C-alpha cells in the first residue's frame, strides 16, 4: 500500500501482510504452476502435491513459531506447512479425492440425496447415504491430511488412505515413518508400499490408540519416502 500521514506520522510505503486474502492468490499461482506441468491432474492431486511437499521449519531451520507468544506453531496455525516451490511439481505420491468422498462427507452432516443433488452435477446411479453416518466418514475421506474427531483414551480408531504413484520411478517402494505426540500409539499397516508399472495405487491404514487422557488436541506427522521423495501428511486428534 502507498504511504500516507496519520496523526503526524509517516507510514511506510509498503507493508507485509498475511491471511487468506494474501494466501489465496499465491496458492492459485502455485496451483497454476503445477497444472502447467501436469495438465491431466485434477484439483485433488494438485492440492495433495502442495500439501505433502510443504515445509514446517523456518529458513533458519527452526520450527515455525506462532506469534505473538512465539510458541511452537501447530497445523492449526500453518496447515500442512509453507509451500515449497522446489518440490511442488514433483511430489512422488498424491492423494486423489473422489466425488464419492465428497458425497459421503455431505451425508455425514445430515444432507439427504435431494439436497446433495442441488449441489452436485450428477450422482452415480445406486449411490445412497449410509444409514449410520458418523465421523469416520470424514476421517476416511482420501485427503492429504488425517483428522480423527472425539478421540478418547482407551479407544482405538482407524483411518484409511490411498496414494497414487506419480514419481519418476514406476518400480519403487515407499517406507513410512511416524512422528507422534507423546503417549500416542500410531501404527501404519503396511509399513511399506510397493508400486509397479501395473500397480499405481496402494492403500494403507493408520491406527491410533492411547491410554493417556489428553486435555487438548494433539498433532503428529506420517511420512512416506523412497529415498528420493518425502510425502508428508499432518494428523490431528481432537478430544471434543
């Protein structure tokens, strides 16, 4: 913004600002960059590439801080992290979200088919909302991040995801690593995903359990890597 005088003080000619109004045009440009390199990718693959290649440290290599208290930030503050233009066009694996995922998402919030038809262009023949919609429908939406609602101690929750190999190597294996919060048991099954020229997609489960009575939401990360790519996804467990 241009400078002007206010109460006898001269403001600087330019200021840096953050927020949705600033991030939207930046991310739109990043999405256009990815689309230019991968014209057949849909919006979910582009979103996945942006999220899973993001970084969570500052330029100094320290964790991103949450102003003004300078405490360590969480995915509630920075989402998946800061966009990494050096990696975003070559993510290795992508999470592709289908229209069925979105329909089930709407079902979970109580929308019936007549209302969903007002939103969707077309609904596949034979589709119907599950009789017992629950939060696991949202948890199992094939999204690049993982969220489990109303997580309680002495319980077990499972989340399912599917990834598609879009890397340079058709024959490759990815191994998972987990960065969990304290007292949380996180098990990924299987721990390795094998891709071939014929097998482009692989699914896995993430199981969460704990005996610890968390007082607030907890966060962690799962990362798939084959030595060339690191495909990182945040997860959050809400306690209410």
